[in-house]
C-alpha cells in the first residue's frame, strides 16, 4: 500500500471514530449546497470570527485594565513609587502598551479587531440587502441581525471611553448628550448611563456595559441568529424568478456538503487569514495612546468619535440639527432596516427587480461615506444648509438617474426575454408573479434568464 493510501485511510478512520463517538452528525450545523464555497456566502461567519477574537483579546486585556478615574501608584511611564496624576484607567492602558509583554500587539489587535468586526458587519449587511436575503422565510434572521448591529455599535461606543483619553471622553459626552436629548426615553436613560453623575460613575457604567451586559446580549442574539440560520439553511442565489424555492428539504440536505468538516474548515481557513492580517497590521502600525482626561496640555484636543460614528457627529454640525432631530433620524433609519422584510414585498430577490430599495441603500451608502470623510476632516465645524444641499444632493440625484437608467434598460431587454419564455410556458411566469393556477413544469433555457 502506498504511503498516500495509508495516510488517507488512517485519517478517514480517525475522523470516522471522532464522528461516531461525538454523534457529530446530529449536532453539527446543517449541510449546505456546493455553491456556498465562496467567501461572499460566509460574510456573517467572518463577523463571528472577529467577535470571537474580540472576546479572547478582551479577556486578556481585563487582566491588566483598571476601570478607575482615580490616580494610581502603578508605574505609568513614571519612576516606580511616584504618584501619577493620570487616571488609573489611562495608566493601566499605558502600562499594557509599554510594560506587558506583547501588550501593544494585544491592545492594537483588540482595537483594530473592533474596526474590522464593524466593517465586516456592514459588508454582511450590505450584501444581504443587495441580494434580498431578508425575504421569506428569513425575515427574523434579518431582524435579529439588526439588533446585533445595534449591540455591536454599542460595544464600540462603550469601549471607546475605556482608555480614558481626553478625545474619547469628549466624544462620549457628545454621544450621551444626544441620547439624553431624546424625549421621554432620554430622562429615563440618564440615571442608567450617568450613574451618580461623576466621571467615575460614567466610566463604571461604560465598563460594565462593554465587558458584561453587551457581550452577553451579543452572544444571546448570535445564538438566535445562528439557530435561525440553521433552520432555514443558507439563502440561495438572488434571482428574478418569483417562484424560487428558498427552503431546503431533508432530501436536499442529503445531497449537500456536510458542515463538519468541509464548511467548517473552509470558514476557519478564512478566519485564520483574518487573524493573521490583523496581527500583521497591528505589528506594522501599533496604536498610539492619546493623552489622558484632565491633562491641561490637551484642553484643546479635538472631539472626535471612532470612524463609524463620524457621520452622526457631522450631522449634528448641520445648521438647525438638534440632538432630538439627530436621534430621531437615526431611529427612523434603524426602524427602516428592522422592518425592511415587510416593506420590500416583491417576491424577486435580484437587485435589478428592486430599483427603489437599491436606489435608497446605494444613496445611503454614498451619504455615509461622504459624511464620514467630512466628519473626519472638519469635526465640529458648523455647516450651512446650502453647502449641505450642494454636497449631499448630487449623491441621491446621480444614484436616481443611474438606477433609473439601468432599470429602463433591464425592462426593455430582460422582460422581453422573460415574456418570450412565458409564451413558451403558457402563463407560468408573468412580470407580476405566477399566473393564477399556473402549474410549475420543466423550464426551457432562455439565454440570459435565470
Ligand atoms: C455581530 C453581527 C453579526 C454576526 C456575527 C452575524 C453572523 C451571521 C452568520 C454566521 C450567518 C450565517 C451565514 C453567513 O456566514 O453569512 C448569518 C446569516 C445572516 N445574517 Fe448575520 N450576523 C451579524 C449581523 C447581521 C446583520 C446586521 C444583519 C442584517 C441586518 C444580518 C442578517 C443576516 C441574514 C438575513 C442571514 C441569513 C443569510 C443567508 O442565509 O445567506 N446579520 N449571520
């Protein structure tokens, strides 16, 4: 027997033994179709990997971090035994960077890992939006996902204050002023966020939320998200076919690829690449700790949140935008995303069949990008209405023209071919959906029509 035969047989035997003794087939995630061997189908898994890394690196940081605004006797860039004037939260962060072995790498990967998790989550969200994965039967997966997005952004918000730098302190206060400005909810949330009104009270609440409450909420929501994914299986490719089958049967499962080990290895491979790239970036560009809260030299420090809140931060700079209006607009956006599966009622998942929703999300994407860059370049500078209209108006207008152009072209060519096929099928397909009483049968291929 050749070595490779022996090697493969031995591996198969070991794997068979593990599978049998763990009853893995019963509990492993559902098998998935072969077309899912593409990274774009596993964007959510990459977010989950990023979350997992945040939990591990955060647990290690907890060994050293002190959530206190008081001064400290621990070494904080000063000779041992000298009382530092800097708050303990900042000092312990300084200590992690400068004195803990690999501490700078650990902290930088945790920070960049947060950015990556949020970025990947947006990729996951936008992909799902464009490809209509929120349509039946996956409406609840989408809604739980929206809650995951809110909690993940909350993790970013609460974590930002923890190093206790002047810049993060100022930005956190802007966020809190916005939250407290909400009618009814604001005064109710006040004591919850601010505790006794001292800086220590605020830091303690943020710390509690960041390391306990929000991670627990995130883990619970992720469990529900994956359980829903398990019960529906992965969303099939987007199509213009209103009769597309979007559920899998047990018979389908038998023909699909087992999750363990094949899909698990596939996603793990990408996950390991993610961790490698994260370490590479953190090693090349380690994070620099800005100065601490209360340092007089930083009295004029710019107030700036992390990049994912810059758009909102800039929005408040617009002339006439009050905290209530800013929070109101954010709430409307969240409600739109949450209830999207019930707003977009078309049965077709392909982007070309949903021009209004595609125009809206593409314009919003442009809006967020422009606002983020604007917020980063001119933080805190008030903007007059004319400049707002000149800068943001073209985004919505150009998108409307481009989307309308594509849709017009599509209706002329694609729908004509669809009508040809419908003629062959005797009324099974109509642009408005299946004809009443139509019986599905074998579909002859027409070039360019799925
Ligand atoms: C912390 C954030 C999130 C995590 C860790 C996460 C994780 C996952 C995972 C592991 C899957 C399985 C398929 C895949 O890997 O893509 C999935 C699917 C899904 N997610 Fe998320 N997700 C998150 C946020 C969101 C958000 C913000 C939305 C939308 C608002 C969303 C909507 C969905 C939907 C509809 C599916 C089913 C898609 C399909 O079957 O192809 N998720 N998610």
